[in-house]
C-alpha cells in the first residue's frame, strides 16, 4: 500500500475484505481521509481512502467495488489444459531386459 503523493510504501496484513473495502493491520501512521492505493493479489492496484484508523488497524473504503473472491484465490493455482490432460501410462522396455 502507498499513500497518494508519497514515495514510501507500507505492507498490510488484510484481516477481512469485501467488495467495498477492507480492514488490515498496518505499521504506518495513517489518518482518516488519506488517499491510498493498494496492490491486491489477483486484482491489481485499487484506489481508496482511509475510512478509520485505530492504532495499527485501519479500514479502507475502495473508490470502486472489487470482486473479493479474486483476492481469496491461492497464488499459483491457475491450472492449464496441459496439466489436466492425463497421459496413458507408457510401457517402457529397457534394452537387454526380458519381460517374461
């Protein structure tokens, strides 16, 4: 996450997420109303504003709704067709080996 107009970025631990916003743990000192941009896995850059801040916990309201199910998908689980095709087992015969 980064605050709009500043160069510094902060890591968040998202505690819950919905279409309209999220709650997260954050070590940065943020104030209500600050514009932020968050990079959410499987979604990308999401602009929003700090809706509330209480110690190290913040709430962010997104500028536009997102699909929270995309953020919940595990990373690296995009199966390709080649991974889904099962090949018949091959019978391998080594030279000099007799199968009786």
